[in-house]
């Protein structure tokens, strides 16, 4: 929905998923949009091309000679970047993406902020899916690529709900506050709170404080939705608004329990509200964590008039999100799966979901230590326990290992040794091509290869595709992405 010409905005660092989404929103709102980044690759390059946005493929002062009214600076940029220095020297107006969204979009809508250490992207997509399919004309900004959506962002109508992924990571080099502190929540969903982002937060107490500050912004007539199965439940003591709890806990306002499996619908789940009739969730992506995500989205949708039964029916049609248990390759009866898991808790949930989905198959877990937390030793024991759930483990090189002192860096060879001591085949590699070769030759027809990384894993996916001389498969409509 366009609201007239607003001005000119330049997105520096447009290649990030959220930044591309922000550029899409700016176009819908009537801004003239340009951007810049390093060379772009799919999916960012495809999205930019689809939007028709002029994008410079390098950072240069000349990119700002068109005199934009404001420059939105991505949080991957810092001092020393040519465009950052130009913005400061020319005294151009600039903002982080969260700040720009708050002032140009969110004040005119009813923000639904989806936050927590795990499950944000899937839950955001599920909530937006329900509201969109229910005809409520929501807006959304999803930090991933959901299937079944034309874009990962849409402005929606003024006065309508706007579902936004509320990241606790910092907003920009000049604004180290959590992104969600800009999002003016009417409704906030919090799935879990664990230590993560070790480059931003010293400890879990600092993360707790960030979430508590977000809750202070919810109006008294708003709603806080929190998972009763995680330590996020402690937030209910900091709320100034009504609180709804959900999960497997017997004390939850919206309680989950397993229901009989259906050969056509996979694992099904029964939702038992304290007030209202039970409903059944079916055809969800696999795993208990996705049942929790779906229930959180259902509770949020009820706030805007969607009945639980209608929401459950719409969730049965949810097509999933790219890189969340996504089958990206099949070769000689081997199934290759891509998943974004990069925290030990997410790794455990992903592997448990895979074991539930393929109980009789051999499962290989391939993990890249890449996040600012898992490249360190902090969660080595938790990572070992999570990886021990499968039949074989393959460890990639630690990302930017040279930036960490040896005593701080995750020792993947030691981790592999400890897994072998538990009678689990495990190998650690210093180079991705060597890992790819060993993986290709070390797996058999009928086996599952589950690759977990929050980035490109050094080109591993493309190497495997080239070896197979095949192509990616479309998403599985039964929800096994």
C-alpha cells in the first residue's frame, strides 16, 4: 500500500535479509530506494532484482552522491566502512533499520514482536501466515525466507497488526541496544531466553535486562505471550499488561499434549485452553519446538479475532521456512537437509525432530561452529550432549578461528575425541572441501545428512550439489522441510 512519496532512502548493507525486507517496506510506503553492499548472492541478489532496486556492488562515497534524505546503515557495518565515513563527514541523516522502521512504519500499526533465543523466524512466519490467510491484511518482517509469501516483508494496512521478528542482537554500530527495543510492541511473544551473542552480552543477566526493558514498552491493554516450558516464564513478573502462557507445562493457559499420530498428517498435537474448546494441530514442521512455535502464533492470532480452530486449520497449510529442516538435495536415496541451528539448544531440538521424523534411518549431523557463541568453548559440553543424539558427527572448521585465543576457541578435535569416547563416529575438519569429500564418500543410500549452519558453511551446499549433478528439490508439502 503506497502512501505517497516520502523521500529518498539509501540502504547501506542491503544484502542482509532484514535490510532487503526494509527496502521492500520503503518501496511500499512510497520512498525512492537505492542500496549498496559487496557482491550479492542468492537469495539477496534475487530479491533485490525482483524489487527493481538499483544496488551498487561495493561500498563507495560516490554511492551517496544522489543525496538521499536518510541512510539506513546495516548492523554489519562499522567505522572504517567508506559509506559510514562519508555519512559522518557529510553530516547526512542516518538511522539503524529498527529506528527507521519505528518512525516510518510501526507507529501507524499494531506491532506483534516475536522474540526469544530460538524459534523467532518460524513463529513470525506462522503468525503472519495465519493473519494473512484469515484476511486481516497484516504486515510482516520475517528474518528468513518463508515459503508461500511473495516477500519476507509487507507493509500491511495502517492500523492493522504488523508481525515482526524481534532480535535481541544490537541495532547498529552506533546503537548497541537490542533491535526489539525499537519496535513498540502491542503484543510480545517470548519463546525462550538463553545465553547467546557473546560478542554483545557479557552474561545471561544482561540479556534478561534487555527483555525486561522491552516489556516496559507494552501498553497496559497489550498482551505478553510467554512459553511456560522455558525460563522465559520469569518475565511474567515484569509485565505491566495481561500475560498468556503456553506450552507443555500443566500450568500453561494454553496447554499442549501429543495426540495420536496420523499417517497423512504426521505427529499431531492437542491444544487445551483454560477457557475454550480443545483444537488439534496437524501437518506442522516436525518437532516439539515447532508445536510450541505454532501454539504461540495461534495465541497471538486470537488477539486479532482469529478463532483457535481457524488458526489451527490455517497452520495445517503452513508451507514452512527456508533453511528450517529444508530438504535441499536427494541423491541415491540419501536425503540432505539444511537447518539454521547454531546454538546447542537449537541443535538438540533439530536433531530430536529429525529422529522423530526418521526414526529408523541413520542420521549424520554436520555442524559449523560459526556464531559468536559456538566458536568459543562456552557451550562445548552442551554441544557434545546435543550431537550425541545422532549416529555420526562431522565438524566443520571454526569460523574465523584466528580471531580467538586458543584457550577461548572451541577445540573441534577434542570435541570429536569426546564423542568417539561415547562410541559415536565423529570427525573434525580444518577445510570445507575435505569435509565435503569425506562426507560424500562416508554416507550410504538411505541415510540422512543434516547440515546445521547459520551461514553458507564455506560453500558446502554447492559442493554437494555439484557432486550430485542434481538440483534442489521443492519443499515437501507434508511439512518435513
